């Protein structure tokens, strides 16, 4: 009976908060450069090869300074854009 309740509760949480259970994550350590694309999208490169892309919920320009707070990033994590904290969304690996 406890097992059924746990399964139902887990499915309920997943349905109510799908980003919590289905968040995309990537290891972003080792990027050497980045570019800002349209719609506040950042593309990270390892050498000349794109390694990941994500959107940010703040204003970002081509000359903005992007700093990772941690190397393993998931949807909802934060990074620094020009010294201000900014939330990351839609983290996807391009490999």
C-alpha cells in the first residue's frame, strides 16, 4: 500500500512540476568561448565546436561577460551575466 501511495505521489509531483523531474542538465566545464544568439540564447564552445546552448532570463548582449557559478548546470540554475545573477533555461548539449 505504501509503495502505491509513493508512486501516485511521485507521478502527481511530476505532473504538477514537470521541470523538476525532467530538467535538462549538462557539464559545461571546459568551454573556451561563447556567443550570444537571438532571444537571449547563449552558445558555449570548446575550441571551435559548440558544446551546449541555453537561454537566460535576463538581458544579455554580445559583449556581456558570462560566468558560470558551477560547471554542471541544469534548467533553473543560475549564472552571472555582467556580475548579476541570471536564471538558465532550456540547457541542451550540442554533442
